[in-house]
């Protein structure tokens, strides 16, 4: 895990002092709203429907127990006793008072955290696989690449006021993609060339929102030392040619489509050729980045045979099979802690739960944890000998529902309960679907299935790429919901197809159930929902949903 140098700490401390002065001047009437807006946005502060919202940066989802305890303390002291995990692996506070935000940022700085560039038209938090560095099959640990991008992009003066926000993801697995890399402004894929050298394949122009687009590859192999120069070339082309007259047409995906990917790639290569030598990253710095993420001092544990415990505790067997993953080191297991429970907004943690998870991280791992794109928490290095005991504690805390990757593991934006941009509420729809599918036997019979909910076309809940997507729309002042089918954020990415006219809120659980019944009637042996949909198309689902 990367730790701040003295320079890093000084930089963040000075930024806090700077924003404190800016906020005090705004509250005193010495800065206008228009003058203050870009200043607060680049410090992660939004104005939402009922209160400000502060988005705390969690670089590539990685944090330690001390940091989570600090967020718990802040949520209790300055907010309403809970925090929310976002789809960009950040953490959000939904109710801070504006005048308290500089104090919050000062407390975050004391544990090497900040909220810089979590909003505004700049380069946002770089994301990656929540199992980075511990899952088998990686060509390389993607976290050093993420950290390199973070250090380059933070406070980059040339890219502080881009045409629109800009997002980068890094993928290191050939068989799966847990970071939705194809739907980012830049997707960085770790690859090897024909002689076995590590480098990158680069995709550009992906994104969701009003115009969902799957990114396009523009570079098949980029040497590792050239990554920053190439990213800078992409950003320069975008910064120069991206539209600023219409925010709905300002994202890089619109520019790539307008120019065509080959022409965009030509412009990037031309710019890259000018700056390549001066922007190359030294082998020493690359080695330093790798060292920051060197493996922990893993013990020589034997693998554990759980067969007897499985017989005695069927719920433990379910949880083990669904909520844990194989670790690349013998004797360890990756554990995902479920934050999706009936009565709780997806991704929310109370102060007590945050302190509880921090205690688990200290007791059962190396004091480290990860936030996930799916709005859950991962303990990545749990000795197998401790897994049963850990499950018992999670079960007692109502955090051991065994449904990770299934229909009730819902990705959901805060929606109209908080966001001033939303057309409709998201959380009550998630709640209704969760309660409809409480029976785990029913959930398992449906198989792995992504269900994503957004409260508006900005698509913070990534509804376009859910196998089933739900979008809140405004119909003459009433909240309705549009259904999409067939989306997928993995390497074989696809954008969901609109089923048809939208439904009233009270009809959504029935419609979802009818869609799933259609799938069960049509599926072939071992066929996932997505496979069935791609085979039979939308028409059978449409006929049943609108019958």
C-alpha cells in the first residue's frame, strides 16, 4: 500500500488550509457561488438535494483500518452516523454541514486521505479490480500502475479544467474484468508482447450517461515506461478538441466518435511522438511503485479442509462458496463483506459497522481492506484457518448474506432520496426487489446476475451495463422506471436494450419477476441470464412483461 511522503503530506495539508480560507470567504460573502463552485468541486464537495455531499478519495479502492476508523469517527461527529461506498470505490458522506467540511478534510489529512479531484472536470479516481495483487491469473499487479496514474494526475495543472470529468480504469486479467474498463474514458489493459515484455493495451472513448459507448482500442502495445506520456497525449488531444459549448457532448466518447477512432488515434500518436522522450518514466520509479505494493509477510499455512464444518453449518458453506475467492497464496482466502441488506441502502455502512470492519481487518488480515465497484468491502488476505470464525462474527452482525454476484447484490446510486439531479428514487426500488427475492434458494436458482439501478441518465448506478438495468425517469412529474436487458461490463461488454415503455414504481418488482420467470422458462442447461438473453433476444421478455 502506498504511504505518503513528507512532500505528499505537506501538499495535502496546504490544500486543506487553502480550502478553509476559500470556504470562509464564501460564507462571508467575499466569493460568489460561481467563484466558489469550481473550488468546492475540486475538493469533492457537491450541493445535493437536501445537504452538501462530500466524496472522499479511496485510491483504487485501497485503504487501511486506521483510515476507515477515521471515516467512522467523522461520520459520527459531522454527519448522521453512516457512509456510502460508491461505484468508483470512493466513500461519500451525505449530510455534512458546509462550514464543517474544512475540519473534515483536516481530519482526513491526519490519516493520509483527502477528497481532491473526486468531482469537477478533472481526472477522477482511477479504479481497478478489488482483488488486485491477490487473485491468480494476473499478468501483473495493477495497483502500481494505478498509483503511477494517481501521482501523475493529481494537481496536474493542464488537466484541472477539462471539457468534462475524466475516468481511467486498469485491468490485469484476461478472463474477467471487475472494473468495467470498457466504459471508461481511458481503459488501460496490462498485456505482454510477443517477447514477454509487460506493457499496456489502450482503449479510449468509453462511458455511460446519456450516451453509453463501449470504448475502442487505439494502441495494441505500449511499453510500460511510456504510459504517462501516452495518457498525457490522449488528454491533450481531448483538452484541445473536446467540446465546451454543450456539457452533454463534452465527454471524450463524443469526440472519438466524431473524429472516428482511427483519426483520434492519429492525433494522439502525433502528440505522443513530440513528448515521448521527456515523459518516459524511469525504471527506478517503476521499481519504486512496484515496491510500494510488495507482498505481505505471508505465513506458511496449509490449506484447510472445511468438509465437516460444511455439514455442520450449511449457511457457512453457502457463504464460503459465494462470498469468498481463492487466494494466489496457499492457506489464504479472499473474503467479500456484503453491504447489501434489506432495509439498508446498497453500499451504506454505519459508524458501528465501519469500526467493526476495521477491527476485522486488524484481527484477520494485515490491517488492509478494499472498497469495490459493486459497493461492498473486501478483506483480501484472510488465513483459511480463521475463515470460519470470521464468518461467525459477520453472521452475528448481519453482514454474511451469501449473495455476492447474484440478483440481490444490487448496484444502486443514491437517487432521488439525496441527489438533486435524479428523476426518481433508486433505494426504494432496490429495497422492494431485495425483499421480493429474500429466499436464497430462489436467488441461487437464477444464477449469477447483475442488476443495476440509476435514478437518472447520468447512470451513477451503471444501469446500462447491468444484465438487468433500471433507470428512473420523470413522466409528467411522476416517478417511472425504464427497464433494460442484456448489459454487461465484462470483457465481452454490451449495452442493455430498452425493453419498452417505463413502469410505475409499484409495478417494478412484478416486472422483474416476470422477466426472470421468462428466463427460467427459456434457459438451457448451465445458461446464465445473459447467455439466454443473447440467444433468444428481447422479444420473449417484452411479450411477457407487457402481457
